[in-house]
C-alpha cells in the first residue's frame, strides 16, 4: 500500500485513462533515490492490470552495467512485441530491427538514422497497444543507454494520438526534454507514521515524537525511514535514547550490511553488480580473481547470504539488487583494484561488446589491443544506430590508445558519432582534442589526410550550429573538391560573394564532374555572369540524380540560373530522398530547403507544415542554425498571411541566431519576411526601405540569392512608393541575374517588373505575357492584382474586375489575407460593390500535420509510406485521415486526390 501518494496516483490514473481513450502521453517521476518512484511504477502496473479490459504492460529498467550497451534497454522493453515488427513501414522496420540486433536486419553502412529507429519504436508501440491501451514503464532512466533513452523520448513526445502511456522514473540532473515531470518528494509526518506503524510491530511502536524527528532527519524518504528504523534500538524507537544525527543516507544506507558480508558474498555481489547473469557471476567468482585470496569460492553459500540479508533476489537466472543504492554500496566497499580485477575476470568469460567493455574497464594505462576491441564494439553500436553509445566507447578507446595519431583518429570518430547522436557540444570537444593531438604530427605519414578530415568535420559542425564565417575559414583551407564544395556551401550561408568566387576559381582546377561544375559555375556567375554553361551542364543529368545531397546541389545550380521553380522541384525530390534513405542527421537541414521550395511554389500552408516539422527536428538534433532557417521561413509565411505579431516574433528569433552566427542566408530571409509584411499591408515606403537595406546588407546579414529573389518585390515597393529611379536600378540588376533563366516562371516575373515601369499603354502586353507564363499561383495572383489596379486607374473597370476577381480568389484560397483585402478594395473601387470574402480554402482547417498527410495521400502514398516519411506510426496516419476527410468534405482517398 502506498502512503501519502494521492497526487502522484491521481496523475498516473489520468495518464492511463487518457491513453485508453486514445490520447496517449508520457509522464516522468523525478525524485531522489529511495523516495518511492519504483513503487509508483509498480502501482501503475497494478492499475493497468486491474483495468477493464486489462492494459498490457511493457517494462525496462536502466542498470549501470548496461549503460554503454546501445539499445540494451530498448531490447528489454520491446522484446515481448518484436513479433509485430512486420506490421511497420519498411524503413522503420529495418532500422528498428537493426538497432535491436535481430538476425538478417539490413542497415546502411553508417547505421540506421536515429529518427527512423525512434519512429519505429513509436509505430511498434502503437501496434502493440491493445483496445484498452498499452503502458510502458521505464525505471531509472539516468542509467539507461543513450540510444534507448533517445528513441524512447522521441516516441514519448509523439504519443498524443496513440493508445500508449509511458511512465518514466529518473533522478539526478538527467534531462527528459519535452516530457512533463512530476516531482516526487518525501512523505509528510502523517504518512511517515502510517508507513512505520507495521515496521516494528506492536511490541516496539515508534513514538510520535520519534516519528516527527525521523521524518525531519530523512526528509520523509520512505527507504531511508525503513532502513533507519530497522537499525534503531528499542530505546531509540521509544524516544528514550537520542537518534543518530545525521542518519546514514545514499550508499551509506546499506554500507554496514555490505561490510558485514563474508568475502565470498562481497565478491559475488561485486560481480553481480557488473553482470546480472547469475551463472556468469558464479563462474567468475570461482575463477578466484575477483576479490583476491586463495580459498575456494562457495558460490551457493555466498548467494544464500546475500538473499538472506535481503540485498538481492534472483528471478529467471538474473540477479536483481533490492535497490540501486545496494549496488552503489557494493562498489563503495570495493577498492578500485578489486573492481578492475572483477572486470578482468568477466572479460575472460564474455565475448563481443561485453568483453570489450570489461577489458576497457579493467585496463590501466594504454593498451592498443583493448582499444581496438572497444573501437570495434563502437562500430557495431554505430551500425545499429547507437551513435551516442558509440561516441562514449570511442572516446574511451582513444584514452587507451598509445599512438597519438591513432588516438586522434578515434577521437575524430567519436566526434562524428556524438554529432549524429545530436550532442554537438560533446562532438566539438572530442574534435578539438583530436586536432590538438594530430597537429604536432602533421609531417607524419597519414597525418595530412586525418587533419583534413578533422577540419572538414569542424567546418560542418560550425556551419550547422556555430559561426558560419568560421566554417568558411576552416573549410577553405582544404584542397579536395569535397572540402571546396563544403566551403562554398558555407560561404553561401554567410552570403560571402568574394569567397564563393574564389572557391569557384579553385574548383575549376579539379577534373570536370557534377560537384566541381556546380561550385565553379556558381562562382563564375557571381564573378561575371559567365557560369551559365557550367550550371546548365550540371543540370543536364538532374533527372538521374537520387541522393539528397546531390539534388540539393542541383537545386543550387537552378537557383543561380534564376530558375526558382526548377530549384523548388529539385529540393522536393531531395526531401523525399532524405526521408526514404534515412539521411543520417541531415533531415532538418534538407527540410530547410524543402520548406523554402514549397513557399516558392505558392504553397504557403505546405511550406509552414514542413518548416514546423523541420524546426522540431532541428531543436531535437541541436542544429542551431537550422532552427534559424525554419523560423525565418515561418516568418515569411506569417508575412504572407498578414500575421504581423507572429511574423515579427519569428523573424526576431531567427535574426537573434542568424546575425551572431553570421548566417547571412537566414538573416536575409528573416529580413525579407519583415519587408514582405510591410508590402502586403500597404506600407510601401517602409517596404522599399527594407528591401533596399536587404540588397545592401553585407556578408552575415544578407545574401545575394535572397536579394535576387526579392527584387520583383523591391520593384513593386519602389514603384508604389514613387521611387521610380530605384525601381529601374533594381530591374536592371534583375535582368542581369535572369539572363540565363529559361523557365516560364522566371520570365513571368521579369515581364511583371518591366510592366510596372512601362509607360501607360505599353504595360498591358507585358502583364498579359506574365499572366500567360506564370505557373506559381501566388505570384500569378499578384500580377493579376497589379494589372487590375493599372486597368482601373486607366478607367477600364470592366477589364480590371476580371483580373481582380481571379486575384482575390487565389489570395483567399492561400490565406494571404492582406493581399486579399487589397484586391477586395480594388474590386469595390472598380464598381463591384457586392464583393464578399470567398469561401476560402478548405485546407486552412487542417493542422500542419494533417496537411502534410493529406498532401502525401493525395499523391498516392499509402498509410505506411506516409508514416515512414513523417516518422509517425501507420495508426497515427489513419487517425489523422479520419479527421481530415470530414474537414475537407471528402470520403475517400480518390476524392482527396481530386481536391488537392
């Protein structure tokens, strides 16, 4: 029976009831050792078993000996339901199977994407949820291996539409990001009295004054209370003798009991604390090396002594300590030499990863053989997607490595693994140490290649989360085409045109090839406009490209040719490729460009949905600069919709990251959002000033691509503000940039800009050309609005109304409120007094998640395929479709495809 836990029990009951109703969730119980967190998990299990129908329970316990074994806890939790793996989307099934080490599970060389593994966990839990729901209990998260913890937390944050409840217990400062917490404190005095009442029996009751004193001394900690009472004399319990002050706590709580054990029992306890398999611990004890001494080891008697003392229990051949503090007390009672000896014995009796870990723990000083075994174990962890645990193992392997260059190489690998695990701080620390080790040996054979690899990683880390201009400096020092391409990409993020030009020149010295041609072509375009042939040649084989990275480079080539529409199509393909392939660690970055592409195609709702997903993933991965990118894109969508407060807030957040990090591309987009906001709201002078400032912004604060793409907006703002000379200058610059553009959309924007500056009577043909060429709906509507305005002012209201009606309909469908209001006002001025708000786009009723799902289903994707792309469970997809259909007024996938 639990005493004094009404609040905690009520929270657990609410969690379970919500999960049974189809609204899953997670809760973390945080408190000190012995406060009763495990008891609350046990109570939750009883509540689940007593429900009608019964709620199945999966459970995993974090244990220190397995903290470095990737996916050990996840295997423990999911083992009972692995028979359901075939119900998962293929990519998730393969990634999770590989993570769990199941036979025949395919995995990419770099290991499964951690997002795919985590999505597989979510899908498997959803499949395992019975009609009455599913309860997952995860005890002692602070000792759980990192790969398991990351995957479970990812799933826990996405349970809202599943019949799954997840209850964690944790102590210390381990962060459970995104999971609500309930702090479990000590019991009050009344609850302490109720807890202690049966502890000593009626013959020796605990005096009320003693209860009050014990409650104060222990902070109401139930474990400390019980253990303290058991150690007190009758006189102390009755209040006739003083209580010890302070009472023993933490590992000291069981220190006396461990100290009283025989050498054999202490030896067995120490071995069992390192390997819970009873047979293995008994065999290791018989080896005679665990605790010293030459007398025969009596394992049976040692086990009986431990059980009789109440320190351990044995179930299914596994030794379980009564409480984690018992394990701590066992370790505190052993010397460091005894602990190393225990690991050494266990290393001789185990194999694979466990052997490598025990060898490393037993080692003193450096040992290349042990380091090599541990590095191999790290490789196996990484192949299963356990990048965080691989990083830990590689860092320890580096410590054991005598050769400085090999040590640096292992630290470099540890940095890569930490980065892929979403721990940029740890990654940068390992990489800095690797560089420090390798630099003095730069003349040694092989050191040059290692130093370049380290530099390339440093540059990538800086580009994703640090100072982008520093990334340019680091990467530009390389000579390979890969380094030059990375440097050009970094310079593009900064908006450093001179650097991009110089890098393009250097790239030309390399043999022709796709990557070389794009980098060289971009540099030449920026230098003198002569790179069109190189870029067009690189795009010639774009239809054959399949990798996300290659497709992004192709999109950059199209962008610098002035073909924003082609660029948008290529980034959409890159997004699909990244999702299907599990592009390890890079999906948040890829989604930056996908979100931009959706916006440039005139699909603001879809753009916002992708950016929201990318923002969430970027924050989880620790990609700070990617966070700025998604915030900036969301700010542009908010500007288009006329959401002024939201636009300014998002743009401010983006600029707060992008400016100090010198990410001019994202700073430029955020500034563009503010200019577009002013333009849409009719503040033309303010908009013109912002666009002019954007064009003049230097590296780190602006970007040439943003300037070029925003030039049609600048021409419109300048014209409306009466700044005709500035508008003509902007048009001239735009004509130079668009000279190589061959797509209709690029020519349409150019025609519109020319029409705005043409003499009355000469503008009609240009506006008509623009309307014929436009494929992007928002830009077509803007052209129709501008044309309609010109026609109305030219006293041709009849012709104006048809253009204005078309513009109004599109603006309202896209949710572009300020533009719609401007069109509506022009219609009224043209004599259409009955103009009313159109019905709007039914898609506006969908949430970002629902919109993404609806779009993919409309394109023909199955629920499993959608789930694989969006890191959801198929059941979640079906749940969303159940809500999407009535919102859109459709009843089938066929009708949905027709609508979208």
